[in-house]
C-alpha cells in the first residue's frame, strides 16, 4: 500500500488523506518451500479446462451469538459414482472478496482425471461476497470460529468424517493455518495462495498504541450510519476505485482487468452491510498475527503433521511479496512455488494455479493413498 500523506485521526477535513490510499482493503502475502522448490516452471502448455463442472449453489445458517447468518457456498464436482475427496476453498479476504475468484480453479481440478474423484466447496466468509453482512465486531477470532463451525457442523456441506484439503488465499490462508495449528481443524493438507497476515494500514504504519487508537477511530467512522457510507463510497464503492486497485496491485497485468470483473466487484460493495467487515480488515482487526515471527510460527506448528504448499505470486506488491518470501524454506512448509500474478493469482491465472495445486495433491495426497 502506498500513501502520500501522514495518517491522522479522521475528521471531515481529512477526506483528502484517505482518498490518497492507492491500495484496496485486500492484502495477501506468504510463501512456502521445503522439499521441492519450483522456481522456473514452463507453463507454455497450460490451458484452462474447457469443460465446466456441475455446480450447486446453496446456503447454510451460521449461528453466531444471537445472530443467524446466511452463508453462501458453491459445490463443484464431476458426475461420477465413486466416492469423492473434499477440497474447501476459502476466498482471499478483502473489501470485494467473493467465491468467484476460485470458480475456475475448482472447476479445473474436479474435472481432471486421476486416482481420486475430487469435490470442491467454495464458501463466502460472513460479511463478504454473497453471504449476509451483519453489523458485528469482526476480527480474526470471529472468522476462525466461522471456519471451524462450517467445517465441523453436522448440517453443513463438509463431511468431517472425510479427509479434507483446504486451499486459502491471502489472510484466509493464515487463518486456516492458525486454526490447524490449534487443532481446531485437522486438514489432510493445506495450500496457501499468495497468503498475507497484515492489513493495509498496519503493514504501512505499524501497530503502536498511538496508531491503534487512530485505527479505532477510523473503524468507528466507517461503521457510522451517515459519514461511514460517505467514506466507504469514496474509498471503495465506486467503479473507478475498484478498477484502479485491480490494475495497480490486485492483478499483475492491467490488461486482464475486464469491465465484467469491475462490475461484479462493484455490485458486491452495494450489498447491505458491505462496509462493516472491510472496516475491520483495513485497520488490522482481521490480522491473525501481529508480526512476521508469529506468522512463521504458524506454519512451523504444522511441521511433521500436515503437508503445506505455498504459492507465491511473482508480481505481488513489495511488502506482501516480502512476507511470502519469508516463508521460502521455512519450517512447516513442504513445498514452495512461484506463479504469475499479484494478490489474486487464482483468479488472474486460474489454469496455472490449478496445475500447481493439482501437482501438490498428486505428490502429497494421491501418492500416499
């Protein structure tokens, strides 16, 4: 994130500060390697699977405190009679997070021929995408609890008795790893795609007590009834801002940012309650850890327990890229690869990302069967 002004508490006169933020509320950073490191790979023969996978869309009710929150999810599977192995795909957390970023990857993987019949579920986080967006105090613990409840619920689409593989992007990857380290979920394998741990403002300004106070003021302002919508519309909920964000750092190649993508993301920002979770993300409330050391410790906690793939993005923003590189060869990381892309390589280059994920499954899951 690049800013051209000094951060200070919000006031009506300080709109000009926030308008100079060049990054969206969506950061992602990580990188894994340990056993096999892929650095120069030939993707010349990679192409997206043209056959769409059968798609089922549905909703699940998440009970959180006194709220019943409608959660949107999709299921992708090949038409086959043999039993299937579950993959859960968690979207990158950002102001315009959506299941759409994983659709082509999910469709590609489930249609591939192999020894295992894959079934993929993509779910929108509460407060994002097509899920409900209630006004609650979102933080990393809330999202971790959602992840655990969604996976373990007897009424949910994920069957706990089956081995589960989890793919996550950005902050979602770090939250998955944190839950796995605690033993709250027990995935058979994890893939972190362009993972991150620091929100847009903390990664630039830090987290001392003075800044935390200012973050709190900004968070409260964004959640306020009138001025909150005004600020949110200026920073996020306009097509020019979304297009600029995607072209500057969400995608590596600006030419890949189509009008359709911008329109889709803009529509998400107009959903009821759209600003509540982004207010938390921007100010660091969704950060699963507060330092690189803690970030590395998350992955180290899976050493010898769970195979972990990190997919780094070649064109990721400098600060996010540095956190990805910190995981290269880190304890707990089984394999590290680098692909084209920036913060959403799974959406910008789905065929390449799908190929790396499938290779990881073949090497660490299928070969162990």
